[in-house]
C-alpha cells in the first residue's frame, strides 16, 4: 500500500487543514512497523466527557440489519499507515468505510473480537473489504477514530444518516485540535492559488457559492467568476435526485455558505467532484444568503 503524500480518495492525505470562516474576506488559519494490537476503542485516549459517544454503537441510521456480517479471525493487526484497516488472522484486510486516516497510534492490548458488515460488493483494488467494524460490545470503530482525531469523514458508501454522529465528533476534534487536527485546517474556497497546491489530496474547503451553472451532465457550484482560475465544485446531474432525497437541493445553493470535502483536482482552476450528499455541509443553517 503506497504511503503519503501519494493519495487515494479512500486514504488519508499527508495533511488536512484547520477550520476557517466561509466568507471571502474573513478567512483565517486556526491553526514502519505494523502495529499489532487487539482492536478496541481506547477509553483512556479519549477525554471523559466524550467517552460515551466515542464508544457508542453503530447508529440505527446505518441500516445494516439485512446485510450479512462476519466475525473476524484473530489475531488482529492494525495497518501502520491506515488505522482504519485491520488485518485478520486469515490475512484478509477489512477497512472501516468512509474514512481517511493517518498513521496508526499506539494502542493498549484490549478485547480482540471484531465483527464486520460489508458495504461494498467486493474488495477494492488493494484487496480491502470495506464496511463497518464493531467490537464484541457493539462499539463502532469509526466513532473512536474520528472522535480522537485519527480519521476524517469521507462519505462514499454509508448513507447520510449513518454519518451524522461522525460529523459531530469530527467537529469537536477539529475544535480541540487533537490528533490530525493539531496541524490541519479547512481551506478557503476563495484562495484558489492555495488550493491548487492541494491537487490530488483529500481536502475540506469552505466558502460562499457565487453562482450556479448547469449543463446536460454536470451541475457547477462556482466560488469565483473565472473558471480557469477559481475553485469550482461539480455534481453529476444524474445524482441530483439522490442529493434531494437526502434533503439537499444542490441547485438552490446559489449564495449559500457551505463546506465541501473531497479530492482537489485541476481543471483550469482547482475543482472538486462530489458524488455523495454528505460531502456538502450547509454553514448558513438559517437559509441566509449574501
């Protein structure tokens, strides 16, 4: 498995960035050995106030009741360059879906049992099975990783309802600057030159949509007036219904302050392709516009 800064959309980039204001004139920076361990949720690594949520069960919104699950063979090993990936005793790799993560942190030897519920039809190109990892007590691995700042939410397979709690935990970790957030931040959509340097890397970007355009195949959220220079977000038009079903009318975001997450690409100016409704967060919850 390649190490960073080489980036794949389902892996952690070399760095993220701390949260900033979504408004153009108010941005400010806020700031290999494989570790063989029994998987657990690191009670001692999380402040007492956050223990309950960090150790919480898989949310009912994840709706996995009809999906087949399996108990992983022991012993279990965490991949050193991706703590969201576990190697089971039979050599197979299992990954907690919808996260990008940094290098594994040292963990105490705690209960070794993990149950896996798959979300993808088969393994990915790196032979990892993607889905949800839950321990014998029902604690969800994703909560632990996001809550202590070891991973960032990267929506892809799970539905939006399933991910809501993870966004709350991520925001708290970001505000406290723990884990990855000790050195990372959210980037300004209105500083395209800085975003250009992020090409190929998973990035959180916030800003105000200045205009919306649409062609037969693509909807464009423009954060500037020059496509050849400014940041643009694209959504395939055939995904608009899925976004609407999740409560997000993408075509109505003209003038809205939003935060998006995904891999920065270069097409004229920096751009980002979105395929999942949870890749967009509304920052002006009251519906205000510029």
